[in-house]
């Protein structure tokens, strides 16, 4: 092993002496300042990103509240729609002749309710008998084998469904054929 030269030993001794007298080494101090700068820059960028994410989240929440905030009220009004629809379906020809103005009032009320629904983004989901069952829009209330139909066809509509903008507020309640394919 080679012995350290006198110059190297003296140089190390000078560095130790400089450290002992309290004067910081400028290179070490510069490295510490750079590390602190990098840490502060990273924290600042993270804080900016967090603030931007919060702003976007608040904007999305505001839009959703505007579009879907009234969904509870809308859901509560659906039985009113159903009852008006049932009243009109129950009125036969003889009832229409005897109570024409009352039935006309019910029809006008139903139209006005549908108009208000439309203003607020509610659209009916009204499947027809014979259409294919769609589990995204329909709720099967029963299954029955009906001749002349294939499995999955709608055989009866008990209640219309409704969408609130693009979300399902209530699925259409339907009966579905269970007749196996021939």
C-alpha cells in the first residue's frame, strides 16, 4: 500500500481546520441550497396541481348539482305522472261522454307535467310491446310464456321509465316473454 503524500495529508488537514473554524464550504452550501430549491419547487408544483384538481372537481360538482340536483323531487313527481296516466287509461268512452271536461282537464294537466319534465331534462322511456328487453332502461317485473313471441320480448308495459339528462331516473317496468325460441 502506498503511503499518502505529505501534500494530501496537509490538504485534508486544512479542510478539517476550515470546517472547525465555522466557515462553511461554498460548494457544500451551494449543494444544500440547490437541494432546498428543488424541494421547494417540487412542493410548489404539487400545490399548483392540487389547486387545479380542486378547481376541476368543484366545477364538475357544480355541473352535476345543476343537472341532477333535482332528481329527488323529480323521482317524487313520477307517481303523480303515473296516477294521471292511469286515470286517463281507466276512462272509457262512456266516461268521456259523461265527464268530458274533467277528463280534458286531466289530459291538460298530464301534458303540462310532461312539458315541465322536458324543461328540466326529463325524458320518458316508453318501450313498445314487442321491443327487445334492455336491462339498461327496463326493469322486468315478471316473465311469462306468450305464444308468437321470443324470449326477451316485452309483452306488457306497466309503467314508463324516465331519464334525467343522460342518467336513468326510473327504469320502465315491463313484463318479458320467456317463450323459448323454436
